[in-house]
C-alpha cells in the first residue's frame, strides 16, 4: 500500500466523534439539563443517538433510568429539493419535516390523555430543548432551527391561559454540534458565555447555550457516515494523526 | 490489562455495521430502488444516515448526485413513555412522532407549490419507501410501522380522484434492519421471497421486501452507539473475533 498525499481534510473516526460527544455530554448535563433533543436530519441523527446514551437520566417517579426523547426535523440547506429554484439553494433553508407534538397516542388501547405542556409532555414548552446537528459551518441552518422553534414556543405560550402559563417552568434552548468551524458565520445566535447570562423573559430564556465537541479550523470535514470506504477513511485518519504528532 | 470473561453478547463495531450497510445497499438498489427512507428513531437514525451515503442517486433532470430524503418516525416499544400504564409497556407501540408530508415549505420566499404525490413529492404515495431500524427482534415495531404507513397510503389513495390515481406509479415498501435476530417473532410481515412474488393491488404492493445487514442468533446485541466506553466495546469486539477465529 502506498502512502497517499494527505490533504487538509479533517477525518474524525466514529470513535473520535463518540468520545467527543461523551465529553461534551458531561458539561451539557451539569449546565443545561436537557429534557428532550431536536435532531436536525440527516447530520444530527448520529450525534443525537450517541448523546442519548450519555444523557440517560433517572426518572423521579419510577427511579429507573430513562432515555431522553428525540424529535427529528428535516432541514435542507445545500441539497436539491424539488420545487426549489436554483437561486434559492444555498441561501434558503427548506423544511422537509417539522415537529409533531402533543400527547403520545397509544396504539390499540384507548388514547391516554397526557399533559401537553411542561416537563415530560414531549413538547417544547416548559422544557430544556437541546438542538443537535453535526457541524456549525455558516450557522444558517442552526439559526433557522432555533428561531423557528422559538416562534413555535412563543405562539404556544400565547395560546395558553395566563394562570396555566404562570405555573410552567421556563423554556430554555441549547445547541450541540460535533464540530464548530472557525471563520465567518452568515447568521448570529444569542449565545450565552456563561449560565450567569441567562435571563427568562415571558417564560422563555433570552439566549441559547452552545456546545461543540470541538472547534476546528475552516477546513473540509469528512464524516465517517459519509464515506463509501470506511477502512480507507480510518487509515487516512490515522496517518494524519501520526503526522500531527510528529509535527508537535 | 486482564482479559475479561467474554459473554455471548454480540458487539459489532461502528465499522462492522458501516460495512454491512454498504453491502446490503447494493442489493437494495438493484432490487428495490428506494425513493425515500423512513427511519424509526432512535435506533434507525444511524443506519439510515449511513445507508443514504450508499444510496445516492443521479437526478434525472439535473444529472447531479442527490441524497435520498429521510423522514423520521418515533416509535417506542420498550421504553417508559409518560401517560402509559406499566402493563402497556413491552406489548404496545407508542407513536412519539409521525410523518409530516406535503409540499416542502420554503422559508422567506413565497411557498412553492409542489406535486403532492408520485416521484419526488416527498410523500409515500407513488414511491418506493424503505423503512429503516437497527434490529428486528420481536418484529412488533416493524409490523406496526409497516401497517400504519400502509394505512396512511391507502387512505391517501382513497382521497385522490380516480383519473389522477390511475397515473401514479405503485407504492412499494421495503424494510432494512442492521440485524435480524433468529427466533420466534411476535408479529408477521408479508415478506417477499423474491421480486417475482410482487403483485400490485389497487396501486400498492401486496407485500414487503426485507433486507438485513446480517442474521444473528438470538443473543443480546451491544450497539456501539449505546456504549459509554467505546474503546472497551471495540476491545471486547476484537477479543470475540479472535476467539471465533481460533474456534474455526
């Protein structure tokens, strides 16, 4: 086997990413205590699934470990979506799937009536919502997701009677990405520098917690789940690591 | 480091599963030609994301490679879901998220009107739909997902004028799981033995294609995305592989 010329692509292995997510999870649990995740598909699917492993929590009623619910949303930024003009691609975010909230429906047996708001309702309102994606590049997709979810929450809060609303816990948002790329962003987020910054305004936090598995230079990232040949990907990843160790 | 006693758990690594998915994808493309995936969360998230890499297809209009859309559904079988009685858990499937179809909504610009049925509509009707999950154990979840999607398709077809319906391609279903566990199933699926079995009845295939990355004995499977310690998981996986090679 010949040694290929290594380009400057970043090539994390599955294991690299798994470990990064595990490390980030500690801080997320301490600082933010998420109640549910919103995974942006398809890139957010893998990180959300792994995060769930590290975010298992004890149910206060039953004492059992339980999984954080994951809701998926489909957002498309760079991809061709039917019905979109060429100009819109790359500058527009298109929803291919959005959230469906409300009481869970049991199959077979008669529907159970569940609380629609607050802790364990499965909805956003009154919960700590962790938005998950693979990479924060231009920030456009994350900006869209955060703002649209925020709009949904405010609209829902407006529809709730004032006395019920007063009893709800605040709705708080956080973002987790595997990699945050350094460089100019095309959209801004009201990111908290520390939990001391947090202020609740009309039942909703006025900013967003932000967590990244790592911060990288603005280079191309080859994710393992995008690779046709995972063995070759891991080989190049190991080569780059050896080269970087030599350079240090 | 001491060698632990190996139990009979099956411990595929991320790379093992990635390769299995790549191999299965060839047959899925040849035989079924999926138009979209429905990932059952959270287990189906990783396989669906990897499958997408292997199922990229050339767009007939633009000539570009394009990604297969992934829609997510949330189904909960074993887990505690609020509002469920203890007896229902394990025997009932609970929807925590379902599909949202229809024309994609563009943000900002005025909504685009897209065809609601048939190829590239983003919906089920008139498409080849690949349902994706991690494991087929009791078959309960897959049975629920397939039958509910089928119901949705039939209800939609009933609502379409006969002349429009007549022009639609058939709706076909397939299932992909990473592992199919041997042993008794609690639910049956009308699985095709070969494509020759397929018959279209009232616009819908009368059975379902079935693909598994591998078929395993009915042992416990430790998925890498469930592991707190991925290094230890990979170490035990390698030990088991070495032991099996010695045994052969």
